[in-house]
C-alpha cells in the first residue's frame, strides 16, 4: 500500500495532475494533448540533447530539421575555443560524439 502511494506521488510530481481537476483518466487510455505536453516538458535537458544528436546522426547536416536546430542553438555560431570545424552542424555532431551537451543561456544586458 505504501509503495503504491509513493508511486502515485512520484508520478504526480513528475507529470502533474491529470485532466478534469486532477483526476486520472482510466488506466490504459491514451494521454490527452495536455498530458503529452506535460510529459515531454518534464524530460531532462540531456535527454533532449541526446535526441537532437540522434536526429543529427540519422539525417545529416543538410536535413531541414537539423538546420533549424542549428539556427536555434547559438544561432549557428561556433563558440570560441573549439577546434576548427567547417560549420556549426559539424561542430554540434562532434559534441554529440563526445557527449558534451550545453544548456542554452540567454545573454542579459548589463548597465
């Protein structure tokens, strides 16, 4: 009984309350759109970076989705201090193979 309560608490903390005021849907039914959004929002940054790396490896640098990822991540600029790479996608692929994931940080104006 106690393990069941702990499991429910962990699920609620991870995924938030279910639809209809916090009531869970019937077991075995598909997640609602809202539940899917909450589920994928809760995935960790490294997991998302790993997924982007898999897409990059599968589809290559010329794929439109991969190009959009490159445009989003650091606006396609290779940060200083990296070895020479012909483009951002190649640099990102290098990071993927080394499992060097970075969290995007927005810059703030300092006065």
